[in-house]
C-alpha cells in the first residue's frame, strides 16, 4: 500500500480536462510544498511534469498544472491529447531526507 | 541531454546479492544528489535511498525496509551511481530506477528530476 493515495484510473476525451488527486497526510503533502508529478510512458524514462506543487519544468506544456489544498494535491491535464495517455505518479517530500510516492493513476484518453 | 542508464539487474535467489550501476552523462554528476527508486510488479513507486554530493557530505539515507541490507555509493570520477543489495528477499523484486534528486541539479527542488529507464531485479528461488 502506497503512502500517498491516488485513484487507479482516470479518463477523458481529447480536448477535455481531467484531474488526478494525490492524498497524503499532515506529515508530507500538508506539511511541505514539495509535491511533484511524474509521467510514465512504457519503455521510456519517467518524466518530471510538475514540482513544488505547481511549477512546470522547462519543456512541459502549460496544459499540465498542479495545485494543493491541505493534504491533497492535484494534477490537471487540460486539452487532453492522445500522447497524454500514460501513468502518473505523485511524490512528496516527507522530511528527514525521506520521500513518499503514490500508487499511480492510469490516464486513458478515450 | 541528461542520460541515466541502469544495469546489473537479473534473477537472484533469496538471500543472494546483486550490484546495480547507473551510468550518468549530460550533466555535472558531482553536483547532483542521486537516488534509487523502485517499483514492485503491480505496485506504486518506493523511494529506496539517496546519496548527497560531496560538498554536502555525501550523506546517505535509506528507506527502512532496506536499511542494513542495501548500500548506495557513487564514483564521481566515473559518473556512476551504485546500489549494492545483500540478503535479498522476494519482496525486493522490482524495477529499480536511478534518478537525480534534490538540490544541486535540475529544478534544485525536493523532487526527482531525471530518471533512467530502470533495471529489473527478480528475487525468486
């Protein structure tokens, strides 16, 4: 059982928006603004999509956005495209040189 | 272009040992904190541990299930990260990824900026 809770699946049609949640505790997500999101495509190296809750690394489309409220962080993908179909994982710094991850959400573009 | 290439995975019996390597290129390895993250079949990700850069003391931290059995090290002259695994258990079966983490490179934040494609470790009799 993963430390952070994500829904196992999410879906949306091309052009739509979809939001994936990531629920932690007062010791991780709620305590630190170090929530990140990663995209896993089969056969490719995982890719950082969002860091520090809502910041995008260079090269990540602005269709990807992040937010946080209390112990729940969210990743929103707007204007869904076929290439967004992948598995998405969240992570949070948990203090004392410790990190926790979510169980992953499979995003399907219908 | 940042590249992280893991190697050394394979099939090992319970109680056995294995050493994973992660060859880094495309960035200044000595500036980076480096980590190992694993994913057991059908499960989420788990942070295994990390090693800081030399100027930060090269301190190392591990997740509790691997403490005393796994050892992370780095060779800055070879731009290589290592994970020595001993007393392996069936529950260590996973794809092991190396990744840059934390201050020093990339976002400079407490996240995993760049990842390799992973290497599979299977522990089974």
